[in-house]
C-alpha cells in the first residue's frame, strides 16, 4: 500500500462538507466547530502590514529561515515571556504556520521501519506526517483520569531503539489539559535516556485567558543540550490564522534539520508578514494579547453554564479556546455531533476525530461570535 493510501480522511474537510450541505438546504447553521477566531487581527498590526505591503523592499523573495529582525524578536520574546534563552541564528526557525513545521518534522529523522510516538487523542497531523515519512505511528493514550497527560510507563513499553520522535501538545487540543514542571522534567529525562527527540506543539501556550501563559517545555529543558523542539503559532495569539506565520525554537541540530527539509519543500514567509510579526512580539505584545483573549472567559462561562444545567460533564480547564465535554447519550461522538447539525443546525466536533481516545467526547470552539455562542448554548441547552 502506498503511503498516501494509508492516510485516513481529514476530519475537518468532512466537517466543512457537512456544513456546506446544511447551508445549501437553508439551515441557519451555528458553527462551533473549527477553532478559527471570529474577531479580526488587531488594527495596529493591520496598519503595520499595510505599510509593509506598500514597501517594495518586502516584495522580493523572503529569507528562508526568517528575517534576522524577526528571529531576534522571537529570541527576545522567549526570554522576556518564558525566561528561555535561544540563539536567534541557530535555534530559531520561522514557519509558514506551525502545521508546516509539524508536518515536516518526521521527514528530518524517520526512515522506513522507524516509529514515532503519537498522542491519542491529538492533532491528526502528527500521525499523518509520520505515515508520509514512511514511519509507524505508535499511539499512546491520554485519558481524563490522568488529566489527559501520558503514562510514562506506557511510553516505555511503546518505545524502542527505532523510536525517533515523541509528539506532545500542551496546552492540549482538544482537551485543554496543561503540563506542569514536574511532567516536563520527567519527559525530558525519559527522552534523553532513550535518545528520542521531544516535540511540543505549543500553539495554545498563550491561550490561557485571564491567567499567565502555560509552561513552556523550553523553560524546563535546556534547548542547547536536550533534543527538544517547540513550535509556537501567532495564529491564536493575534487572530492571524490566515496570515500563516509561526516559529520553531529548540536544539540547534533539530532546528537545522527542520530548516534543511523546509529549504527543499517550501519557501519563507512573505516578508511583510514577518515585519508585522516582529512588531507583534515586541513592546506591544502584552496589550495585543490581552485584547485578543478578552472575549474567551465569558464565552466559556456561557457554554459551561448551558452544558452544566443539562448535566453534561465538562473537563475543567481555562486553557485553549475549546470546551471538551462528554457525550451525554450512548451514541458515538460522530453520531451525536451529526445529529446536532441535522436537528439543531449546530456544528460541534466529534472527539473521535482526534483519535480513538476521543470517543465519547465532543469539542466546542469558543471562536464564534458572542451572538453565535449564545445561540449555540441555547440550542444545545434545549436539545441535550
């Protein structure tokens, strides 16, 4: 079987198709599915972008690894925000969205017969990228009883001398689980002992409305010594999902290997976007982030209150902009969410889309407008 044929259908494509069919039938759909912020990119960043687009200096091929100014801004931001020290020349790489970096990582180290440890539940790209690189995804469980953190003993049973990577994602999508210092210390010790590369998909690290940022892997590990890499996204921090800009930081060899794959597979980020990102991570960062995150606590309260009144169990977390809840019937998560679309015109995401460990759960996104959040909560509250 060819590698492409091993790929399962992509959940979000199927969701888009089902939503389009409902809209075509005249259904007034409330979309609480995919996590794509409804609010615009902050006006201050749009103004910077507009000026940069008009500047001919930004119209040429961009720097492949990222502009020197942006990499320096990232290094300074990591130190100021997370007390992490990295060399902007050798330990930072600008990406066309974090998905690009995650998708390319297995190609840096996986050969036929190698394996990668992948969380179940988790972002589908981890396993799909492993398959495309010729490797075997080995799934480890994330369950509510352990706070959706992996069992180190299970990882030990799954890992062998051909394990090349472990993918983690904290704060976690879809559950909202967070990792503490002790957990990261255990993971660094585990991967160091076995010479396995440790990856944290940190796309939601700053999405902790009303509180401090979650703990970065790089603030616990030593990224000059430990074989760790962390991927950060500006999409969630600044409502910039369509801009496609992110970055990786970590061990120089891992960053260098990822850069080599990137050089062969794609190009750099549009220079005007890099210029905007440089400003976003600078002096205006705190105010920008506060403004972006302001909407989510109230939206979470609205959804949680509606589900709570109906007796639906919700995993307690303030991280990410998702609510992770248990299916309150004996249906599968796909059947339950499909019925929500058919019967009340509301898109929610089946937990099975994040792996077999997500069965019995569903995810609600808080990135819809306040009006849609209120309407979705009303519909769910009257329906469940």
